[in-house]
């Protein structure tokens, strides 16, 4: 799973003699997953040619389709494929067909949570970007965000109330008792905090810790830990604190005030959906879930969109930008990542729009045409 021995693409951006190989586990999943994945791989291949990376794709089943085929949302074979890979490119999982299963067996929970745990994917980056051209797609009044906005939700992903023990339901007199435990220890906070500060440094150098320190013990530990790390290691990054309820409100009133928002697991889950909705189109937003080292899982922030699956109209941009994040974080190929991001911006600037971001006067296209427009602009 390591790319340590591979030369950096940054060092050889043109016509390499022997391209380095990057092995990718491709888990397209359900709903629009397969079609946006199919649209993405040619874009990856094109940057691979330009920047000297040979991609090897190993496809594996995940989610509802894996349940239908093998009885499990995350079959052992899929896990093995992921273990052999340098990174996972993930589509999306779930859909109405599997909603009546008991929650622990539903595709989202039964595939994503074990993958996060198995690979130690503790840092979850969910950018919520509203492009200036697409301000109209945001539910916020355009005059409040004349130039769009760019917020990075940085979510702790393997701890907190999702995984804390004890957890469970027991019978008591008169009913049942259900327990979830919100627990954090200093090292878990420290590693994700350092990663978030490093990310902030590459942006506007502003980090906001989202917590509930007026009520929760765990939030007090987060505050104390984050403060100490900032003072010792990142004095150049501005740090402030906000209660999660206020953060939810401020994201709607003035998202431009935020740069990096560091959140514990559940607060990040909630605020990242809100931030994505405020940004306008879920079809545009990628995400990265990173482990220690270079391994990561990359997936669109939006879901399976079952209502439009199979129609060829889904926006492939979130999946394509997820591939860009993979190049950046797992393959140390910043120029290749930038080439994809620039091509996406160029396609938007040239008026290409899938249905989710369409406005009159622009060029409405389907999944394949959008991907082709982006591919043609990769350089
Ligand atoms: C997400 C999802 C998951 C989560 C669910 C499906 C388990 O909502 O990735 O945000 O809560 O983390
Ligand atoms: Mg969520």
C-alpha cells in the first residue's frame, strides 16, 4: 500500500521513459456510481499519460450490488482487492432496494464503516466549494456570496460516538435501553488536528474547531488539545472556536467566514451535508478519507441518486474531482491533480452543465459529454 519507492510524478511531468504504476481498487457500487466511475477512468488515463503514471484498475463489488451477488455489502474478496491497492476509488452505495434491511446490514453502514476502520481512514476531507459561476445553484441569496465560497470540512472519521464502546441495546423493565458512547483520547485528536492544520496552511491559514464545549467533556479535551498543538506547532494558522449549533447557523448566513472547519466525527457528518447543500450541487463535491501514510479512499460527497441512475444524466464532476484528490494525497502527483481540477473549471467556464447545475443560456449535457468536455481540457 505504499508508494514510497515510486518516483514522484512532480519530478517528471513530461514524457517519462518508464511510467510508474499506481494500483487502484475501483469500487463503483450502486445507483449512479457505475456510470460516473466509467466516465472518470478515461480522464485518469489521460492525466496518467501526460504525467507518467500507469493506472492499474482492479474492480470489486461493494454495497447493494455486493449484497445481491454475495450476501454482504463488503465481501472479503473486495477487502482483499483494497488491501492489494495503493488507493480506493469509491463510487456510492445504497438505494431503495436495500432500505428495508436491518440498519447494520444496509449498504452504507455495512460497507463504509468497516472500510474506514479496516484501513484506519481517520481524516476525512470534505471540501464544499461554490464556484463563482455557479452561485445561482446555492440556496443562499447570491448577494451574500457574490464570489462563491470555499470551505473545507475536516472530519475525524474513526472515533467518537460512531465507534465508542459501550454501544448497544438491552432490555429493561418497561422497554429497552440504548447506549452510544462519545469518547475521544488525546492521540486520536492530535493526529487529525495536525492533518487539519497542515491543510489549513495550504489554504487561507484559518482553522475553526467546531465543538460543544459548553456541554460535552469530550469537546473540552478537543479544545485543550487543539489549542496546545496550534501554540506549539502552527502559530501561523489562526485558530478560533465555534459551538456546533452556531456553526450550523453561520454556514447558512455567512459561509465565507470559514476556511477549514475541524469537527469530531458526528458533527462533521452533519455539517458536511449542510455545507454541501449550501454549496449548490452535491454532484460537484469530492471527498478524501486518509490513513497514516499515503493510503486513502476517495468518493463523491453525494449519494447514489437512485432517481436518476441509469439515465446518463448524472454529474460526473464529483467522481472526477475525487480522482484528483487521489492523485494529490495518495500518489503525490500534485501537477496531475491540478490538471484535472483546471480541466473541470475550464469545462464549467465554457458553459458545459449537467442537469443539476443547468441554467438557461448554458449547454446542457449528459454524463458522457461532460466527461468528454473535461477530458478534452486536460493538459
Ligand atoms: C457519510 C454517511 C455515513 C456516515 C453513513 C452512511 C454511515 O452519512 O459518509 O457521511 O454517517 O459517516
Ligand atoms: Mg453523512
